[in-house]
C-alpha cells in the first residue's frame, strides 16, 4: 500500500516509517526541508508543509492512506501558532486526502484530549473531551479541536478517519528531546519536589507497531487510546531513579502546594520575561493521566513492554549523545537552582 506520512521526521514518525517499511508498504514522507530526508530508511521524501495546501495536494496524488502526525509539542508557544499547525494543518490534510480519493486518514492525536483529570480515575474512549481541564494548555486544546475536525470530516463522508491517542511517548532516539524533556530535567537534577499526580507513558516502538496495524485493522470513526501501566509520578520517578542512578527527590508536594507553585512560577515567567514552561509542567503534574488501553489491545494488537525497559533504554540513549543539554536562556528552574547553590542545597 502506498502511504503518506506527515511528521515523519519526528520521534514517533521515524519509528512508524520503519514499521510501515517492514510491513512492505511504500512510504512517502512529507518533509519541510530536504535536509530531513528519510531515504536512508527506504522512504521517499517529498517536500511540503501541512500549511501549504498545494504541496499537500501534490503529496496525496496516488496515495492510498495518510498518517497525519505533523504537529508541535510545545506547551509555552503562542496559542494562535499552535492552533494553526494542529487545527488548520489537519483541515488541510483532510481536504487534500478527500480530493485525492485517499482510502483512509489515520490521525495522530493524544490521550490528553480526554484521559486527564484532577481526580484519580482511569479513562477510556467513552470519556468526553477534557476541554475544561486543559483550558489553559494550548497544546492539548489544539489537539482536541484537531481531533474534532478529523472526526467531523469522517462523519460527513469526506474521508474515512481513524484516531490514535497515545499517552506520553518515551524510548530511544528522541532527537529533539520533545517527549523526553521530563527525563532530561530529572537527569539534570532540576526537580526540587515530586508532583502529586499520576502518569501514563508508552514506548514509542510499541505505539508505532500498533499504529502500523491500524492501517488495516483500525475501524474508521473510532478512537484508540494507547498506553502502558498507570502509575503515580512518585512511582515513575522512583523507577527512573532505579534505571539512571540519579536520586529522586524525597518530597512529594500536596495538591495545594503544587497549585500554588504552578501559579507562582507561571507569574515569574510572565512578569520576569523568563523562558521555559515550568509553571505549566507543575500544573500538569498535579493531574492524573490514567487510561485503559484494552480497545487497542483487542483491535490493534497493542502490547506495552515493561516500563523499566523503556526508561532504561531511553536514559541510555540520552546519555549516549554526550553531556546533557541545559535549558537555553533564563528560566525559573535556573533561578531556583542558583538559589539552591547559594544556600548550599545543590
């Protein structure tokens, strides 16, 4: 089958391209720059942009299916830009696919569109969108809106759509460290305390395998949550400490303290012109991102490997790159670390 993949140069995109090629599909990768060629993997690169309808029309010619992964994992960017890339970009992809007579579009969303709450509970595909919960998080709001656009296109009969909702992607070869930022912060000893919420993550390789299977087995009009074990953030960082040798903070913040820290840090970032998204990260860390991946296991053959293996191999890969990168520019985290040094606590 001839398949177009947008966002093919991203973390999940590269692993998905490998899976599709292994299944003997013909893969065409949409790239914004020719410097990001995936031809060494066996895919054909075509230059284009999800915000350029003409380039999408050309890329969709003769294609039987489209995996739409293109987006930007950014929790601090300009909301209008985030909306444009995710929502307008998705609309452009769907229109081009419909006009070209593509057989199906597999839309990559996120578990964070519905599987997140302030209370500790497990979510599945029947849960409504978490619009109120994520109202201050432009990235997840954009994901909700883009998912709605995709499913509305399916409902109108424009093009069959399957929605894929993985949790936090972790594993080796996250070149831009977009998903692995939490690991880098931990390894850099930037965490003063542990948030009180809960996390779910999925090995990028397991997600890629299930996504490739969705090409033939995913049911149009359906959503598929994919994730590993649900665990508190305290348990997550204890496990991360085990595989990395870096000691985890012993203090777990209360929900009240976590909310206060989030507001204070966000205020400092706004008033002081500091870079970073620590305030948003603290707020997210006070929520529970638990999910039930039973549907993906039944229908897509999804299987999550041991989370310890994922974390160990992710840490090994990050360290193999050389010295850990420090955040660029002035950040609240940097300010806090500086104060800790002065006080002799770091």
